[in-house]
């Protein structure tokens, strides 16, 4: 299949209705006082003066972990798919920070259309935070845009590109036409894009910190963190020349630092042992073949971790993540054991 030039792809994504919807950010779907829920009246948690708190039971309609901030927050507990936020009576707002969306401030008065201006002690509230819906595009169009970014991962280092890729996968999974049997694959691909967003963002942040910090000791610490971020990128995309270039730049910057005069010290700080599995798949199908890592010989679908894809010529090269000792391909019933005492392993598979 002919690949779309990256600049053309990015321009097409810029004008994509699916991305416009995603860029709108998180919204409050509902907020109300639950008179039937007595959890807040029965809790042992109190504020500094011994007064009973209010509890906001918050649900965020996304699989990502969020951070909750509030000046009157007493405690946060994760209960299943809910966050129980214990807050002092009189609280008027809280903030929700998501790894992919802009931070949202929930003003209780606005969220309740003026019926709740502040929280009351011993009372329980329900808050549902929703993510943007798709912008009217078909499931096929959204998935095509997501897959174009996924298939070119490692060719660019801008964190925002990986963020947009993860958001597109979110949009595809929520689409009413998304086949249920594709959810597991989409989750795996989306996880890789989210990780690359995290690692490229960390590299950008630590590199900037190194440039704005004055002392050599602090600069070296930030350079080391930036270098470790590039190695995590390479764990996801071991053949990425762009990530390899970033790693070399970060390593050289560490060596040029007064604290990096010891070649042994610098190399030891950034060396990671990787188990690389490569080989070729003989398949009678022209469909895309995914490569997964597993912790046991016959894993359940939800226990497999996507680590790569087989190329058009049937070859593959993947890096085994920590804690996983097996690889398995689409349509294979039995996983292949990887002896991590070796650094490179060749495995050929025949799939029908």
C-alpha cells in the first residue's frame, strides 16, 4: 500500500472533524446531589475541625487515570470506575487533569445550573465527566487516520502528534459502528500511542529544564532523565532513526556535562538490556498481522500486550517488555517462549 507523505497526513488531520471534536476537551455530563446515597453520612473521614465531609462520586468516561485537585479536598479513593472525592463542606469547585485533554475546572454552581452553589457535609454527589464525541466521520475514516499515525510512529518526535493519535483511537472505539471484536487490538495500538506521547513529552520537558537550569548538577540530572525517556521511546520503536538520533544527542549532552566526564558512568546510566525477537511469518492471508507479548503459553485476549506488527514482506522485529516471556501472533493458539538470556531470538511462524 502506498504511504501518504507525513506532511500531507498532518495537514489532513488538522482539518479532520474527528480531531476538532477531540480538541473541545472534557465536559460535565451530569452533576447532582444523590439523596439516596448515605456514604458521606457514614464515613469516618473528617476535616481538620472534625466536621463530616461531602463526597463527590466522580466517573470519567475514559480508561485513563486522572488527577483531581481542589483546595478543600480531603482524600481521593478509587472505587471501581469511580473516584470518591472527599471534600470539606462549603467547597465550590474541583479540577480534573487528564493526560491527553486540557484540564477542566468543574464549578458546582454552573454544573448544576445553579441548584448547588456549594457542597454540604454528610451529602453525596454524583459527577460524570464525558469526553468529546466524534465529529460525524465514519468509523472507517477515523480508524484510517489513527492507523496512518500509528504506522508512521517513530518517524516524528512531536508529542502532540502521538496525543492526537491516541485521541483518534478513543474516538474510533466509541463510535457506534466499531466492531466489538476490534476493541482489544485498538486498545493495544492506542496504548502505544499514549506511551509515546508520554515519553516524547518527558523528553521535551527535561530537555527544556536542562536548558534553563544553571547548576551543572541539576543540568546533568535533567539530561539523564531526557536520555532515559529516549530509551523508553526506543523500547516501543526499536528501529526508529528519529528516536535513535534523540538518544545520541542526549547521551552526548551528558558526556559534555562536567559531571559526565566518566565514560563508564554515563554509559551505565543509560544502558538498557533489550530482548529483540525477529523473524518472518508465512501467511496465506493478506490481512495485517499483529504481534503480542504474553506472560503465559495460552493467554486470554485481555492478557496480551501489543508490541508490533508484521511488515508487508512478512518480517517482524519487536522488543520484549519487562515481565513478559512469550510472543504470540494473530490466529496462533499457542505462544512462543522467549529465553531472555539471549539478546536476539529468531522465530518463524506459519499462519493460515
